[in-house]
C-alpha cells in the first residue's frame, strides 16, 4: 500500500514539475515475500550460506576486521571464465578477523538469477510476474579458488580494515540496506556514451552493493587503502529521453500500446533452462537493441518507453574506479 502511494505521488510530481534525472531508486519499508512462482533455475539462491536476512557479526569489539574486494566472472559456476572475455564480472566483499582468523563473504545478487531479474515472465493472460528481487548472501569462508580464478579480471584483494565494534555498526546498516533496497536493476541508462551525458537510471546490482558498502565502511571508521583501484561492470543503454508510460494498469488502457508492450516482453520469456534457449535469448536482445531500437524499461514499478540511439544503443563498460573516489558523501 505504501509503495502504491509512492507511485501516485511520483506520477503527480512528474505531472507538475517534470522529470528529474536520474530517477532515484525507490526503497521499501520492509522486504516483501518472494513470489513462489519465481525460481532461480540453475542453482538456488545463497546455496553455501545463510538466509537472505542473516548477518555475521564480530565477536570482539577490539578485533581488527580486514576488508577484501572480491571479483569473478558472472556465471563462473557454469561457464568458467567465459563472461570475463566480455568483462561481465560479479562483485562482492570479504572479511577476515585478525584475532580468530575467521573469514566470511557477502554478496548482493539476484534471488532468481540475472535473466529473471532483467525481464518478466509473461503469462497466458498477458499479465506479468516480475522475479526481480535481489538480496544479501552471507556465508562463512572466502573461496580463494573462486575469486582468484584464471581470468586476469578476477580479484581477491585487501582494501582496508575496521575495528570490530565499528564493523558491527556497519553490519547492522547492511541488514537494513538489504531489507529496504530489494529490487535488482540490471541496466544503467544514459543519453550518450560520453562523459557529459545525462544519466536517466542507475543500476542496482552486485557492484552497487560493493560501492555502497565501501562508502559506509569508511563512514563507520574503516581505514581504506588509498592505492587500490577497482573496476565495475555496467550494462549501459543509450537512449533518447525516456517517455513515462505509467503503471501496467495505465498501459492496458491503450490497446495498441499494450499489444506492442506484450509483444516486446514475450520475446524475453525468462523461463530458459536450456543452453540453446539462452543463446536464442541473446540473439533476441541483439535484435531489440540494434534492429528495432525500442525498449520498455521497468523501474520503481512504473514503465518507460525508450527510443534507443542509432550509433551506440548498448555497451558493456568496465571502468576503473579508485576507491578514494568512492569515499564521498553517502547517499
């Protein structure tokens, strides 16, 4: 009910004042129950660890907790280092107690895997189910072989340290962050590839968690090493200014729009357990971006229409970001 109220307020604000870019990511007051229809498919969420609401705290306030940046290719469990060739990497944080030697991993990622979070399931009656929640996976241990793989882009690197008491304050923040920022967003949308471009929408993914996490670790007292640089994958859409369409209930009132809308999403039916179906989906994505150049974008429970740029409609970037540039004002 609160989220529906936000949508009404947001649409009213847009009508009166226009759209402010980038559109801010909307948080919730508490994590909703994941729809039982939604399934991870290849592997269950957080198979090695705790539930999505769990957290590991330091036992001793005076302990020193080391902080590690972790990076590996997306889907490495199935495809090895293949995705690293396209610079599509997964990010996480690792921690180690200097007093006990205990170490643990934190990853924020899709409850139901990437493709499910990126496109909805279209049902026979032309309604949707979005399986787009992400959550924090916390588990004991740091699997060195997973993060220090054969890819040159893989990483297991110490980036700082923090006292146990301050870490526990940060861990409490991380639980709250996990329970209020619950929807995964794959895409970042810009007006152009250049540095002076306008950002329309920011992604909310594994790398976003690491960036937020490092900012807040610094805020709670962590000493961050100044000479460490990190790279982050972004899947960028380049578009003319997006047009706000509204909620699904508003879209169905326009039959022509609704038919095209359904046709678009049916192309990306995300129940694709077989490898050949994933390849077919990738071809469809290419056709959407480079041939039809149209995109229906879902963000904060409302839909936007994007007319993609002709020269560069889609690009994967892997930009180097010095940690010191992350330690600015916490948003």
